[in-house]
C-alpha cells in the first residue's frame, strides 16, 4: 500500500507540474481543424466541383494527389462535411468514426458523403463490403464471390434516391493489391443504378499513381484533378502557430521552436504532418524532462527520435519478402556506385530467395513493393525513361545503410546470408 501511495503522489506531482500541453490532441493526425491555412484555393476548387449536388446533379469524379502531409484529406473532409450540413444527408468522416445525420424535408435528394481509407480497407472485397455495410447491407468478411458483393452493394445503394460521394483515401493501395477492377466498376457504377447516383473522389500520395492505372479507369476517375503542392517553411509556421494556440499553454514554447519544426519539415517535402509530429514530441520530451518550456533542444531531440524510431519500426513490420527486396537494394548500394535499377534489384532479390529457398515474387510485385517503400521514405525511387526500352525506376536508399542493415540482419533468414555479394559485383571486389 505504501508503494501504491507513493505512485499516486508521483502522478499528482506530474499533473501539477504539467504546464506544457493544454490540448495535445490538436497536434495529432486524426484532428481536423476548423481553419486550414494556405489551402483556400484547393478548398474553393473542390467546393466549386461539388456544389452541383445542391442542384441535385451528380458531380464529376475527382482525383486529388500530392505528397504526404499536404492537406488533401483534411480539405476533402472539411468541404464534404460543410456540403452535407448545407444540403442534408449522412456523412461518414472516418471508416470507424462518427456518422453525421442531417435530414431536411425540403431537400429532394439527400447527399451522402462516405470517407474510406484504402490502407485499412485494402482489397476490392473489403471495400465493397464496407460500402454495402454503410448502405445497411450485411456482407460476411469472406466467402462471397466479389461479383455478389458488388451486386449487394448496388441493390442496397439503389433502394432510394440519393447522391453518394465516396472518398477513397490512399486509393493507390487498391492498385498495389491488384484491385484496379473495383475502381473500374465504381467509376462506371451509375450505369447500373436507377435511383441513386455516385461520385468518386480518389486521393493519393503517389504522384505517379495515375500512370499505372488502366486507361479506362484513368479517364473516368480523372474527370477533374486537383494537385496539392507541398508547404514551404513560412506556411508551416502559420499552420503550427494556429494549432499551437490551442495545443499549448501560454508561454510554453520558446520563440525558435515553431520556426525550427517548420524548417525541418520543409526539408522533408513540406510535410505538415511531420511538422506537427516534431512539435508534439518536442512537447512530450519537455514534459518528461519536467521543463517549464519547450526549447529548440527538445525539437532536435524529437527529430532524431522520430527518424530513428520511424525507420526501425517500419522496417521491423515489413513482411519477409519486402525485407528481402530492401536487402537487395542495400547490397546494390553497398557495392554499386551507379544508379540502381528495378531490374538489377529484381535479379539480386531472386538470388537471395534461391539461397534462402523462398518463393520468388513477380517483377511487377517487387516494383510495387519498391513503390510502397518510396512512399514511406525508406527508398527514393525515380521513374526514368529509357527511350525505346521503356521506363524503369532508379533507386537509392532514403535512410542510412547502417540503420537498415542493423534491422534487417536480425531477421533469421537474412542473418544467414548477410555476407552475400551480388553476382554482378563480385568481380569488383
């Protein structure tokens, strides 16, 4: 009991000393602010396209793209929720979150705004099942043919007259799982409907995503396109300053904290999400140090911690095949001074798999894995033209070799082949 009392006292002391955060949730990913600085033009463009639903007309399909942390999701949810409040209908803001219902008798056609993240609902079966569930139709988690799931969704959707805007965030995840056929069906679903109408908003962090789409899907999905540019440092300062007003107590931040967070994030493609992470974790470090204010020192510690933790944790969670692809890139970077191509990576990956008696994935799947790593910042993959020989990716590690090596060599299968030298490089050493 004495130990328990001392722990209670410790909690009380920590709570009394807590003078840093007023509302930490304001700095997290899931928070959608009422004000979105430096996105007025994108808000206006999206609202201009979607306003046609007020007149009962089906808006064009929209494709939105830009790098991570450029405000794509926040703007889309912000405009969608405002539209539903204006017109009336149902609004699903998160895949497992709140449902906003507003019904007005004077509105002849209700508007539904459905947000789905394709990183979570990442196959055509799961996506169609989730959409059917929103329409009140129960679909088993597995077991049905995909065609039957689609038909169930269409029937449930068409039970009443309504305009449904479906947001597919991280839409490229569907393509990487070989689910581009569901995009084809959804972009042409209106031909199967008599009462309801559907409009699709696709959001992607992959700027090259549309190049790999079926041309028929690309023409239908990209009826309207919106590009979200990265934020530059001063814009990030404005965003952080706005959030900090609510997130921190007065005088909890040194003057240089927000500009430093913004500068670090501006170096990483203007990622507002990363800037918010720097600021939040710097505050947490200051709290643990029982400091009275957040300083630039706390920001620098936060940056190092985020980078190390992110890379290590992400690589640890990779499936074995992805680890082998990354190990192939690591070996080529170690022994090869020139640019690394997808073909070279695939050849080394195949040899690693043979030595480890593992199944070998197709070159297309390996290319998809490289694209996923590129999105995470683990590698930098640039699509280059080889003229009549087509296109390939030039690849480099985006993080230190030593950090990748330390994580990968703890995997039991890679540990056995850690001294492997790529065949084409053996003559060089």
